[in-house]
C-alpha cells in the first residue's frame, strides 16, 4: 500500500464530521491538488470518548460512499504502541508507531556496537546534498546517537512486525513518530534514526520528528519561523539522502504532528515542499472538534447553552483536563473569561473568541486551548451531545469544511 504524495490527517473526536472533512478534500481536488484524507484517532481519545477504533473505519467508509470519493483514503491508528495496537488492527490501514518514550534509554551494548560498525563509513566528514554545511562526526558521536535513539527504533520494529504478522506486510502504511520528545532532532540525528529504521526493515512512508519551536494544540506556532524553515528544509534533504543511502521507500516524507492552525509556518512548509518536490503528511486533529463547539454556539438556543456549559465545566476542571496535554498547551489562566462573563454572550460572540481568526481582536488563544482539551466534558454529556451535533449538522459542517479548506489545505497544499 502506497501513501499519496500529499496527505491530510484529520481527527474527529465524535465521528460525526467525516463528510464535512472529506468535502474539503473533494473541493481541493477541483482546485488542482490531490490529497489523500486520513482519519486519525488515538487510543487515549477512544478511551475518553468511549468509542472503539472500528468506529473510525465506519465513519470514513460512510463519508467516502456518501460523497462518491474515488481516490485513496486511510484510517490511522494514531500514536499506538505494542500495548494498545491490537484493537486497531481490524479497521486501520495506517499505523503511527509512537516510540518517543523509548528515546534516551540505551539499547543493549552489543546492539549499539553493531549499529556503529554498520554505519562507521559515515564517520569523518558527512556531506548531505541540499545542506550547505558539512558535518564532522566521530564513531563516538554515532554511538551517542545510537544510545539515544536505537532502542526506540527497535521498539518501532517490534510494533511493525506485530502488525505485519496479522495484516500482511503490504497492506498498511507505517509512520514512525518521535515528535513527543524533550528536544528537536538535528539533521544528523534524523539521518541516523532513518539508518536504524532501515536496519529494522521498517518500510516507513512517513517520519514525524520533533521540530524546533512550540506546537501547541489548536493554536499558532510559537518560535523562530526562520529557524524552523531552515530546519524543515534540512530535514527534507536528509530524507532524500537517507532514501538513497539506505533503500527506504522512495515516497518517505515528513509528517507534521499537532499541525493544525500553525499558520505562521504554513508558508515556509509550502515553499519547501514545492522547491524540493517533496511530499507531506499534515495532521490536523483537534481543530475539527473546536469547529463543532463554534458551530453549536452559532446555532444559538439550546446548542449555545451547551457550548457555554462545556466551557464552564472545563474551567472548573482545568487541572484535570490540562494534565495529559501539559507539554502541548500554554494557557494563561488570567486571560480566561470567568464563567459568569460568558453566560451573557451571544453565539457570535462565543464563536469569535473561540475560532482561530488572528485578525479578530476578540480571538482568545487561551480560551481556545481550554476548549481543545475539554472534549472530555462533551463526552460526559453523552447522547445529549450527539443529538446536538445531529440537530445542528448544517452549521457545524460548513465550519468544519471551511476551516480545513481555507485555513489549512489552501495555505499548505495550494499556496502559490
């Protein structure tokens, strides 16, 4: 199974926006770019919302049938490991192998020595085409990278082989994810990570490194955009070189996690993939959930009351809700409106504060991040929340499609 050059990951916490999400991809095709839609949902999200991984396959298939989509599409078992993968095996054909927790822990000494011996030829001066500067490496430095990353990639190999034993080697797409680590990988580190991926015989089609800067959930990139662009271009050069050196899949490409709403780096990403004729997988998970809440607010009446209830309960439980996402949110609590304040808001006022429109002075990134992590509150509303989604499907669907098409697809895949 081959992943298309361009692919878009879109999460849907409550499995009701599949058609609206696919509609954005359909429209993109009419505008001249073919993108493979990838529905993704993590084990943590399934546990919170009380869904089974097969529900994502059901949603994707239904959306494809309803819209008559003839292109490729996939269902991603997002951020899985050996302990969590089995429930995803039936419905998924894309697996994001999350091995970040294994970084920094050394593999057995014999394995590290064997890795250094296999790749000793890169010691000395390493010149990667497309990167101006050369890198000087000693065998000890290669060993240090093995000590940091080899165990993680060995674990990825174990997960891959477990999946392949059940599904067959050529029936799914593999992504290796090392983005949730303490520090971004350097170009040289990424090169030797890919060497280890090849050693493990993982046919990875996407690789998700950690980039410089902050990729907070649902809000814009925080960091040095110029430095990001430099590093992103270098990573593309490393991938192209590693494909040739190690025989990795020719369509191997970068995957950008927590990629929704990172507007300030979409221009640099678009320039880079066009200049190097490179592919891209962009994950945009929680942004759809945020449009659901905005749509409820704009619908008014009981739906607006529910949107306010979600915020009030999230505000009261902020510590509990933020804890699992502490590494990927920055909420200034002093900037959050008090619950009694929002009780008087109109639907338009609520949506203006929530939706990611940086030109609107009402937009509040802190409010938005709290709602982002507050989907657990909606899940606890149970059937009432699902009924609200169905009753207001029209307004919510329009926002979901508009958000993916105008703010994401056009800025990355259709940028001039």
